[in-house]
C-alpha cells in the first residue's frame, strides 16, 4: 500500500467556504474516490491556507487516472479550482505532487 501526502494552498478568503464544502462532499464523489482506489483519505487545513492531503492506495498513478476518467471529478475540480492558489494554473487534482516519505513508524 502506498502512503501519499501532498500540499496545496487554499485562498485565505475562502477557508470557511472550503471547510463547508468538505462537510458535505457529494456522495457520488465519495463513491468514485473509493472505486478508483483512494483509501484512508484525509485533508488537514491550517489557518494560513496550507492544505495537507493524505491517502493510501495501491497505485497513486492508477488512482489519479481512475478519478480523471470520471464525470463527477471533472465537475468537482471545476467547482473547487477557485478555492486554490495555483501559480501555474493547474487544477487542484493536477497540482497534487506527492511528498517524499522519509520516515514511517509502523
């Protein structure tokens, strides 16, 4: 099982709305994530907008491709893109660059 951690930045003026959107994630989005192999997925948001994501999956590239192929992901990414700072204009799901794990206590 791969453990994946990534960082994104939520716009400072959108933090409360971002939290609210994640209090009610669309059921079809949750189903798609599970079907694509995203497990134990968590998001942590700091008050300055730093967003830390963590998930476990058998194959992150395949899990991302699985989501890319869904209509619900396209809708969700379009809806959520304005919440994020993205210097290169990448969608949030495209900007997920896994961090290198340097330690794990099993």
